[in-house]
């Protein structure tokens, strides 16, 4: 559980630090966009009141708190699942990244009423209209690590 806790705290801290630096220190909230490495990386100010890609976007307090509670339930469920044991170090680390990322977005919802997003990546003439944040990166990496970290999986264990 120590690795899970450290990974979660590091992910949470890096997410909140990156949001503070980009949105507040660099003034992204006022400037709305900063070309970092155009067109590949642009900081664009975004307030996400829904889930990924603005799905379930709602202005209501009910949706804000429902998404906050759902995120906390997922964090607890993942932590309990990992705690049952028998998981690889990759899975424990991945669970910590997922939990830390989810908690980073929970902090935003509690403080601001929405998730602060600022990363926009485009390539090869395709303009990506969506923005995301470091917490989303940790959630994605954590989910991938949990899938890839499962040693053999049940299907292989039961195979002849």
C-alpha cells in the first residue's frame, strides 16, 4: 500500500502544481491560449463540468457533486481491490496513478465547480478541439497499467 499511496500523492501533487503554474502563474485564465510548441502543444483554458471530452456536461450542482462522489467511489473501489493482494508492482503503481489523477480532478470540482483543463495537442493538419490535464494523463496511464499489469489474466490461467 505504500507504493500506491506514494504514486497517488505524486500524481495528485503534479496535477495540482501544473494547473496552478499554467492557469494562474502563466495567466492562462486571462490569455485563454498559449502556443508552447505550435501546432503540437498549446495551452488552452478549459472548464470541464462533465467527464472526458465534455460528455455529461452539466451546469447543475447535482451533476458536479454526482461526478465528485462517483470519482471518490471509484478511488475507494480500486484501492480496496489492490489491497486484497496478489497484484504486481506495476498494478499497484498504476492504481496509485489512477487514484491520484482522479483525486486531482475531485479537488478541482470541490474548489472551482469544474475541472481545469489546459493541454491541447494537435498533429499532422488535424486540429484537436479538446483539452485535458495532467490528472487525465495519470488516469489514462493508470488504467493502461492495470490492464497490462494483470499477470496472465484469468483467461490464460484457465487455458490448457
